[in-house]
C-alpha cells in the first residue's frame, strides 16, 4: 500500500537503498541514511526488501542511525503486508524505544497479528501505561482480541477523552454493545480539536453509521468528516435509500458555518482584521466562527484586507486557503473591481493538484457557482477534463450545482454535462447522479 508522499527521493533507486542498509554505520554519509533507505523501500516490495528490513530489526547496535531506521522499518513491513515476519516485527514490543514500540503496535495491526504471545504483550503494555494507550486499544480492537474485553472495559472511564473514546469504540466493536457510543458523540465538540478528531475515528472504528449527522456538524477539517462518510457509508447502505445519506453529504460539501456546532464564542465582537486572521487558526472551530462573523462585514472594507492577506500568506496556507474559498462564495455583494481577481483565484484553486490544497478544489468550484452560475456552467467541461484529475468530491459538487441551475438552462445543455459523469466509477458520484435523474 503506497501513499502520496512515499517517493520523496525519486533519484534513489531500490538497489541503492538496499546498498545503504548493507553499509556499516561508520561509513554512512549521514545519520539519517538508514532511515531514508528504509523509507524508500516501501516503493520496492519483495523478498529482498523484506529480508534486509528484518535484518535491520535484528541488529543489536544502539546507534541513533539504527534506532530511527528501525522505527521506519517496522512501519514499512506493516504496510508491505509482510505477515511471515510477524515474529521478528513483534519482538520489537520488548524494545526500550517507546517510538519503536508504538510503530510496532501499528504494524502488527496492519499485519493482522493473531499470535497469543504478542497479544498478551500488548495487553501488558496497556496495563503498564508505558506507551500510547489509545494506539494499543485501537490495535487490540482491530485484531478482534476478544480476550481483551475485560481489560478494555476498565478504560471506559479513563481521564483522557482519546483513551476513553477508543475503549468505548473497541467494546462496541468486540461485544456488539453500542449503548455507550452516544458518549463519544459528546467528544465531537470538546474544546481540544485533537479530541474531536479522535472522536470521529472512534465512531469510524465502531461502524457508527447512526451518528453521521453529529460527525457532519463537528468543528474539524472537512477532510476528517468526508473521510468518515467515505468509510462508514458502504455501497450496500447507500443504494437502498441514497437520499438519507446524500443530503448529509451535500451539506458537508457546502460546509455552511451555520451547520457547524461551533465550540468557541466571542465575548466582544472583534474587528475585521482579527476575524480575517482567525481564518488561519489551527483550530477549525475558530475558523468557522470567523467565517460566520465575516458575513456581517462590509465587503468594501473586507476586500482590500483579504486581497492583501491572500497575496502574502493565504495562497500557500492550506487551512486558510480553504476558508478563503468559502468566504469568496459566501457573499454576492463583492465590489465590482474585485470580481475578476476573485474568480481568477477560484478558477486556479479549482484545478490545483497540489496535495495539501485538495479540499479547496470542490469549495472553489462551488464558490464559482454561487458567484456566477453562468460562468460555472461554461467551466464544467474544463473542470471535468482528465488533465485536471478532479477527485470524487469535485465531481459530486458539480452534479449538485448543475442540478441547482438546471431550471435556468436548456434540458439539452444540462443533459450533455451530466453525460460527462455517466460512467463515473465512484459510488457516491453515481448515487448522486442517479438521485438527480430521479428528481
């Protein structure tokens, strides 16, 4: 299983990466060379790679170069599905390197380890509170370690929301008793954003389809909420009653701050400079609050400020970038002289393929629709062009918007645009298209 950022050293070959791992420590150019080589081997699956990484794990040297490389080695072996090496990977649970132990736990979860000795060691680690209890609970749950239920039950009242939520989720999954899942819903609006994100993962792990509305309203990045929807709504649950779920998906992709359960409040309404600056906040609850408050500000005052902020910072800040898209689409009263630059920004964002700005793409498309439906209609073929590689949420948003303006355009034009999506291979997009055709 490879990821978007795996091949960060494209000039490094598989053979060279393996050669680096065979070098003595004292001959390395840098202490990070082993780590770099082990990381790159995710791109080089096969017996030779697995053998070299296993040999690395069995080294007794305590050099920093070996230590940090072992952490990456267990991660890579987990992702490569090297089940034959479970005993060697599992032995790292006895390491005195806490980070290696935590990576090992996650690797064993990916390898679907069912060795009683290793399951028992993970239970011991959980009781001893030596390493991340949340990760241990998630692992035992994922491995369907039913023998761990009595131990996991003792963590349902843990002080940490992350540990408490993981335990409740694990018990629901292993026992089928879902009565406590509603308490995880309360975590979706905790003051700490990390706790909110953990709560979403806990509901995903428990398969909690009934709490999608609460997830949709949680003040975290839309990427977390969309991921939950994608993992919880299966094709089997989607097609019998698509409108039940797709209305929620629609609202999530529109992402109106009025639909978000905002945690924060202003004691005194701040000035416009403060509000724009809060669009850069790392806590999305504050971003949504600022976005909501900016609706009341004069666009004559707002445009010069956000134009300056965009040029200086927001164009390259993936959080603020998204909220600027939402801000542009939230108003119909922008000054005449600002419309062209705003639309140019939105058109560029809609086809921006840089990974960190992916959640901005559908937001930019929808903002163009909000500002200028006619122009949006003209741009649909461009947005769907394969060279733009539009992800599923972009294609979905296009259907939503086309549906909204179909009454103003000829049936032939609308049908032609929807035909571009007729053979889409995504379940959500196909279900949304089918729902549109049935209206």
